[in-house]
C-alpha cells in the first residue's frame, strides 16, 4: 500500500475526476435532447444543445485536461523513481503549505537542494504533502531524490527513506 501512495493524486486530478464525467453527462444530455427533438417549440432542441452541450463540452474539456495533466505528473514521477538515478540531496527545511487545507490542517512539504557537480547548478525539489509534524521525525539531513535521466526537472523525493514508519491513531 505504501508504494501506491507515493505518487498520489493532487487536487487537479481529483477535480478532473469530478468534472470530466459530469461534463460528459451534460454533453450527452444536450446531444440526446437535440437528436430526439425534446421541447414544444422548434427552437427548443437548439437551446438544449447550446446550454447542455456547451456547458458539458466546457466541463468535459477542463476536467479531462486537469485529469490528463495529473496522470502525466504521476507517470513522470513513477518513471523517475523506477528508471532514474538517485542522488543524495540536503534537506533545507520543512515548510507548511498554507494554501492547502484538509480538515483544518495544513500539510508539510520537505524542501531539499542538490548541486550538480558537473554544471554547478542547484536543483530544488519538494516532497509530497505530509500531514504529520516532521520536526522531530527526520532521521537524516539528506534524502534520496530520484531524478529522471532525460529531464532533470522531474525528481521524486523519497521522504519515506528518512522517516520512521508512522501510524496515526485517533
């Protein structure tokens, strides 16, 4: 189960999962109303097509775009983790993400830096959202970052490697 959660869905993906089916449903309703001439006036089917079909097409396109971008992000992260090479990056801080709020709690993100010895460029990577206080739990000041061989902008911070197993009981 831990392996599946490493590349979890983001808000974009979840919103896409909601918008795409609803948009498809409205688009299908608009096309069906237009096809079977629902309404008492001759212009009614076009109104149904315009309203239901237009809004459905917009929702479907936005939802599909959000969903596909999150699937692409997850695929790139998985490819970096499974096929990339890893480097040890220095943990520079744990930051709370105040723009994200779930059940009144803000997640923490671990920021780490890696300096490429060949080019001297400093790369900054961020971990996934963690909803546990990490201040005393980090077991090391370095964390493995799996970097995609083709694109060094894609890096997966394996924060589980420097954290103990965490079980939250309520």
